[in-house]
C-alpha cells in the first residue's frame, strides 16, 4: 500500500482549498484602518471661528457618573404599569420611569442602538472612540488589547480629569494605566453573577461621596451573565434587575448639581440571553440620562430622536464635559441636550445646538480627510460630495455667525444631515470588498473542486503514478517566487496572498494536466480509445441522483430562505436520497428475490450465486436499517435550535443546560435520559468490538476500549450531576461541587488524551494464541486442501489466507458460547488470531467513540440523546451501504475492488451537516455555545487558544465525528461479508469460508486498497469543498444583498471553518488507517518467523 | 405493433386529464367562492374523487386488470375488500412519509392526510386498477424488467411523475415570498397533480417513441 503519496496528495488538496478560502475571505471581510491621531484642546474651533483653548472654558458639567449595566436591553428599562403579570425581566426598574415622569427636564430614557457585532469589547471600543467596529474584530473578545485610537478616556486624562473605573476587567486591558483609580474584577466567568457587581457596590458609594474623582465609570456584569446563564426569562434575572434598581436609586440620592448621570447598556440580548449578532433584540440597549440640575432645555417632544445610535454618546459626553471630541469619532451630538439658542448669561454656560453641531461637523470632516489620505477605501465620488457639502455648510454657517444672527433650523438640520451621511458612508465603506482577491479565491476553489473530482474518478490510475506532485510543487514554488520578485520590482513590496494564489493556481493546473496525460496513457495501455466527449455536453455524472442531490444542496446555499431553514432542508435531502437507495435497488431487481415464474426461462436469471434466502435476509437488514435511519432522522429534528429569522420557532428544550431547568422532576427525568443514552453509546461500542473479537488482546487499544471508555462515561455522568446541582441547595458541599466541576472534566480530558495516545501507539486489537504443541506442523503434513491452491504455495501466502480463517473459526466458537476449540495437533495450523477481520475498522470505531464522548462533554447534557441518534444513524448508514453492496455483489453486478460509490459518501456528508443542526448548532454567531469554553475551567482562562479550540470542537463536533469515521465506509462492506457468506451456506457448511476473510482482503490487494482509500477521501473532500464553493459563490454574488451580514457571511464563515475541521479530521482518519496498516505489516513480519520456525 | 393499444391509452389519458380539468372547473361554477388556493381542500378532494371515478370506470371498461382466476362472488368481494384496505393503508403510508419528510405532526394533520388521499388516488388507485390488489406485483412492476405490458410502463411513468411532482412541490415552501400557493399543502398537491398530468401526456408519447425497442417478456 502506498502510504506517503496518499497523505501528501490529500494534504496538498486540502492546502489548495485553504488557500482559496484564505484569499476569498481576505477580499470579502476587510479590516478598517485605525487612525492613531488624537484631538487636542487647541484644535477645537470655538463657535464663531475664533482661536482659543476649548478646554479652558466652563463646561456644562464638571463631573459625570457612567453606570454601564452590561446587556441592559431596552425592554428591561421600560416600565408598563398596565402589565398585571410582568415576566421576570419586565417592570423591574421602576426608578427610571418614576424619575422621567416626575422630572421631565432632568431625565430621559432612550433606546440605545449598538452597531454589530454586539460583543462587550467591541461595544466598549465603540462608545469610547465613537468609531464603527468592523466584522473582523469579533474574535478579539477573548483577549482584548489596548485601544490605540483616540478615545474619551484618553481625552479626559489629557485635560486632567480624574477617571475612576470599577467593574469589568476588560476595561483595564483596553485602557491600561489611563485611570486615576481602577478597581477591576474578573469578567470571563459567565457563571458568576455576583463577583463583579458586589465588588463595585463595595466601593461605589464611598467613592461617590469622597471628592477624589471627576468621571466615575462602573461596569456591572450581573445582568449579562444572568442572561448567559439562565436567559432573561428566569427569576434570577428579576433579582438582578431589582438589585440594579436599588443601585440606581442610591446613586441618584448621592448626585450633586454639577454631575451628569448616564445609565446605559452596551448591548441587548436575545430571548435565550445571548448576544453578538445584529438582530434588533441584541442591538437595542437602553440609555438613561439624568442630572439634578435641568438637563433638557425642553420637555419631551416630537423632535426627540426615537433611537440614539451608540456612537452619538461620544461627542455628546465630550461636549458636555468640555473636552475635545475624540479624533476618529463619527458620532453626532444628541441635540435634545443642547438649547436651541445660546442663553445669554445662563449659569451653566452651554453650547447651543448649532454650535455643538458645528464643532462636531468640523471634527468629523477632519477625520474624514485624514482617513481618506491614509486609506483609499472610501469611494472618491462619495468623498468629494461629502467635502463639497461640508464646505458649503461651513461657509453658510460662518457667514451667519459673522452677521450675528442665530443659525436657522434649516442649517441645523443640514448639519445633522451631513453628519448622518458621513456615518452611513463609513458604515458602507468598512464593509467593502476586494473583487480581485475574491475572484482569485473562487478560481482556486473551483479548480480544487474539479481536481478532487478528477482524482476521485481516476484514483486507481493515479495511485500507480509516482511523483505526481513533484513537478507541480516545484513549479508552484518557482511561480510564487517569480510573482513575489516581480511585485518587489514593480511596487517595491510583495503581497504574500498574491504569491500564494499564483503558486496554488499553477500547481493545480499542472496536476490537472498530468492527470489528463496519465489517463491517456492508462487508456492506451488497456487498449481502449479514450471516449471523446465535446466540452459542452453535460457530463453524465452530474445527472446521477446522489450528485443531483449534492447540486441541489449547493444551490440551496444561494438562497437566504434555504440557509435559514438549512436544518430541515438537509434532513429533507438526506431522507430523499436514502429513500432513493431502495427504489434504485428495486429497479435493478435486487431487493426481492425473483419469483421463479414458470413462464420465465430460467436462463434469464442473472447469476447462480444468488440465493434467495441470503437475499431476503440482506434486504430485510437493509430495510430495518432504513427504518432506523428514518427514525433517527425524524427524532433528530427535535434537537434543533432557532434562528431569530424563524418566527414561530421554539428552541429544543434539550439545549438548555440542566442547571437552568427549574422543575426538579423534569430535571431528574432529563438527567436519567441523558445518562441512559450515554450508557447506550458506551454499550453499543463495546458490544460491537466484542462481537468482532476485538477485546481479547492486551494492547493499548484494547485497554482503552475496556477501561477508558467506561471510565469516561462515568466521569461524564458525574460531571453532569455535579454541574446540575443548584448552588444554593447544598451550601455545605459547595466546595466539593466546585472541585468536581473543575476536576471531573479535566479527568475526562486526560483520560481521553491517554486513550488517544494508546490508540496511536498500539492500534492493533488482534489477539494471537500460539499453541505450544505446534512443532509437528509443517507445510507437507497433510494440509487441508481448502486452504491452499497447490502444495507449492509459499509460507507467507499461506499465512495470509490462514489467519483470517482461523480467526473466523474462533469467533464463531466464541459466539456459540463455547470456549475456543482446541485445534487438533497435526492438520490444524497453530495460530489463532482474534479480531483480525476488523483490524482496520476497530481502531477507527474506537477513535470515533472516544471523540464522541469528549465532544459530548462540551455540550449541554440533553445533547447526549442527539449523540446517540448520531451513532445509530451512522450505524444505519454503514449497514445500508454494506447491505446494498452485498446485494449488488450477490447479483454479480458488483464491479469488484473496494471503491465506495457516491451515494453513501453524499449521505455521509449530508448527515454531518444534519447533525450539526441536530446538536443545537446554527450557522450564526449568537448561537455559538460559549459555555463549552468553561467545561473544566469554571474560573475562566488566561490564554485564548484553549477556549477557542474548545468552542470550535463543540461547534463542529458532528463534522469531526463523521470525518473521522469516513474510512469506515470502505471497511464496513468487508466487515459484513461474513454474515452474507454464512447466510448463503444456511449455517453449518464450510464452503463460504474461503470468502470470509473480511478486511484481510485489503492486505491482499494493497494497490486497490490505497486507490479506494484515496478515492473515498477525495470524494468526501469534494462534497464538502463543493459546499464551501457554493457558499463562497453565494457570498460573492449576493454581497449587496440585504441579508449578507446576517445570513450569507456567517454561513460562509461556518461552512469554511467546517471544511477546515472536516478536512483535518479526514486526514486524521486516513492517517490512523495508515498507521494501522503499518502496524499490521509489522505484525505479520513478526509472526512469520514464529510460525515457520 | 401496439398502435391500437397506444391510441387506446392516449384517449383514456385524455379523458383522465379532462377529468382533472372538470374537477377544477365545475366546482368553480357551482360553488360560490371556490378557488384552488382559498378552498384548497375542496379542490383537492374533488380532484381526488374525479381521478378515482374516471380511473375505475375506464380501467373497468377497458378490462386492463389481470384476469381473475375465479368468478365466484365471494372472491370478487374479497378482492374489493382487499383493494379498499390497501387504499386505506396507502393513505396512512403516504401520511407517514409526508410527516417524516418534515410536515407538522399534529397542527395540520387534516391537510397532510388530504394530501395523502390525493397521492393515493393518483398512484395506488392506478396500481389497484392495473395490477389488482397484489402488493408483490406492485413492487415488482417498479423494476427495470418489471413491466409486462404497455399499461405497466404507463403505470411506472404516471406514478413516478406524480410522486416526483409532489416532491418538487415541497421546494418552494421555505421561500419567503408569501404567496398563497406556498401554504401547506397547496404546492405539494399542485405539484402532484401537475406531475400526474405530465405523466399522462408523457407515457403514451414515450411508448410511441420507443415502440420499436420495447419488448415485454410475457406478452
């Protein structure tokens, strides 16, 4: 068997896909340039145009208290006295309503709309710098680094205001050493509702009454963590909000006249308590402004904004506190806070609306100029139009001021219009694309897909070809270097991505060309003329049903409705394709044994090997498996989550962790169900392994299967029990519980690691029993004729046949419940090998089982049912594949070789997508199960790699399992061969024994084995790659679509990462198979001297 | 060779298609407020009824059904009873399949069952008429060498087209176009009926086209 060439070829194919994805994503998701300039007091032009130091003037407020209540949704802040039975999160902040209605000129409540992404770090960045975050920043939430752009905190520090901060420690990392005093508390542990809030409350009031501060920022996290942990609709949320109500009241009591109070949420939350996306529930937070002195010149009116964008807080706060607006803010001052005309001699001197807007517009214009000189991504025509607008407005404003008149409301409105259009332009620009890179990415991906297809169809030819990749790789390096050199020569710098693109494309083209030549020579060798086909005629392969289903699946990725309903669409297709299989078998007359119609001439019957009994048995197995498949498909629909676009959808009750379930009976029921399915998972795996005699030896793998697997499941069960216990019910056991929460998953992780290591080191599950009384045996001493074709057969060839047969005899005797029969001295060979027939599949099955358990650990408990369904469906798919192969073989229509047809591979890959949905995942960012990062680490993490990889493993668990188990599609028909052979004999006889050597067939024809393995892997990669290609095309074609950031871009990211994970784990699976092959080879070598000696 | 049979089939298919047409037009004239989308179930049952009546009458008149071995009354009655039983079972079978395909389990049970009735009248009823109440024969007819006569071939095509039509009819359901025909089960039943009509047209045409290559083993 060719081991290394297969791996290298697969690695190279994956690398091509990665390059394509990398290029496309690089062109599709652009990053905004940060402007590292800061405003100074000198460059704020005072109204009227006279120069002077802005900061020296008397600000309207000397001090400010900013209370940030994380995830304070606008629904939480509103108060509706008419509600008789408020839900836990409703009407819990009455103080806001009381104050706004009793003092309308002192206080007001607005909806406060955040820009996506609605993650806390991005939001803090947004409402301190006033800029718009970009899509690519999402990942930074785990390790926030210091903000380099100009921001409020920096400006406050510049003018000498003392900023005191307390709360979420994200701030500390964003603004290191900027605060006068800082009291950070750990924020990462979402299960901890109280540490941050109680820490703040310990200090807040003391600091407020002291005089050692000018701006006080307090960031409460309890509400957000409560949402993540319990969801908004939970009594804990009511408690938390009531606590916040009390906090606001106490703060109100301690406010002085020169102080401004801002109470705000940084983002909202969905109905499940998550955030990160751009649905209105996530973006609409609340902002409450209050001051003991009159804050709003007029009472609420129609002209008040309905919604305040989050960026607007920055210029408003800056002007109210008398500091320059941060350099890169694109916000707009909140007009209701400023008087329409400048009051003459009013005590707290303030800017009028027009003046504030003028300062604001000057600053925004300056930012725009700087930004456009640094980056060329704002469209020039748009830029010149904005600049023309501004110069027109500024001349109009200056002339009005010079004449001493107060600016007209129209001028104010047009200044507002200018600011709004700048913000809209920026928003549109920072989601701009690089079409050349996108096109290159698409081309490389398309080539890679074609290559995958070609390789899968020609695997048998290409496996014989040696050095297929040598020339292309050399050429790719040369081309890459050439492109880099020419770029250096012409532009002065080299862009890595273009070099990669050129290298990838050239190597792909070369491999295609070589494959074409190889096919020609192969066809010439066989002597057939290569079929000539016009380039334009549609190839016939696209019209076979499995590929038609794949085509439909890819097409469905181009429509937002189908992406939204993806879980059901995939289930529908899977169901259709699996129903097609029996229909196709029936169409070929393979499902039912033909009736011996007296009218029919007997010669028409296709083959004499056909035995009606075996066929009937095989068909009924097939139909039973179809039933299991259909059943698990239908049941898996109950584990789906819900997108916000799906209106009347209830997320599966199994998705919420047990600790959220309040009814204790329901809780117990759920727990028992989960435990039962965990037990079933373990039992089924062990049962299979034992059935095929894989649990007899003393190797590492067997140890894993015998001990580590059950231990893991015990760990899992205990962990669920511990994490489901309510915190307050066992106060005296609290320490033990927290220890369990930390230790149990870690033990499980280490067991898993140990199991995987053992599996890698010693993958053989074969048990050899060498009899001591064997010396009599020699090749001449009456060999049983059925074992050898001639007496001149070599010892090694004999051994290859011998051992599996022996193994089979042993297995049967084990099945019958008797102890292994002692072979009688002379005429029986002296080696007995258990588990040799499943030597390849046993480690793969075990790896799949172990990984499944590990991944289950990262999911909510209820998902163990879904995982059990996954295992059942896998088994049913494999068995169906095996049965249909056997049926085809019985009829003699099977082509021979181990090649896996398209239908099972497409079914396999569809099932992976189906279980992605059926384990509660969705291709949207808010639905990512962040809780997975805390399994075993309830205290949070220090790095980012570990939590990120835990979350990735959780998200793509079904992709991982199906990808790892992919080689089983090749092995299963061979594993099931025994049964068919025995069935054919009708029990007892020994004629079928020669056939029943199961996976040892693979060793007998290593060439076919390697070509089949390569074909299977490339087919699986092709199917996944085609889906990535389709979603890439969807994102490229529909990049101006309304839903692009909501549906297509997340789908693309998920599809691409899913492909990454799947391809890596396909490689893992193939590598394991190769490892086993190496081990089997060694085993034979070791065995040979023993037996012949 | 079978010119006469093909002509017979073409004319009977024309009558069946006109039956579907009449089942749409006549209630529209008689029943106030009748429309295919608005009063969908009414339309569905009228089509199913019309198809059933036309099929049974035509196949009885043409005498396509396999010759019965016995002519006793009890035998005939038992055949009739078995046919009815199979039709009922087929309704339940289609209902289950449609639910497994993703139709709501309880909310729209009536609609789902109506679709199952329609599918039964388009497919199983024809099987009963052509092959008699014999499930083995039904299964065998849908294989490559299973067709024993021109009518069997047409049965394959009509049944296949109806089922594929219903399957294709499910495609527009998730789209957000808010059209009246996207409501469950309108698109599926429309798809099934359109597929049925296509099958009615395609079967004689295809047989006529391939009449040189068609051979039936036990003809």
